[in-house]
């Protein structure tokens, strides 16, 4: 009984750590550009020839 309780607690802790790691991963790789380049302006639907926007 006690052995299975430790096993369940261990699995819960391990799954919580894994979920935390998986949800943290995308934040490391997603970086917002500080200024809009002409290419990123096109990606956002902004006309790059309009200099007032950039």
C-alpha cells in the first residue's frame, strides 16, 4: 500500500515537472522584433511603401 502511494506521488510530481518544461519551451524561441522590417510589415498586412507606419 505504501509503495503504491509513493509511486503515485512520484508520477504526479514527474508529470507536473514535464508539463512545466513543455509549456516553457515556446517562450524561449519566440522573439518579437523591436522594429518592423519591410518583410515583417508585409506579414502583418502593413504596406511597407507607407513610411508613416514604419
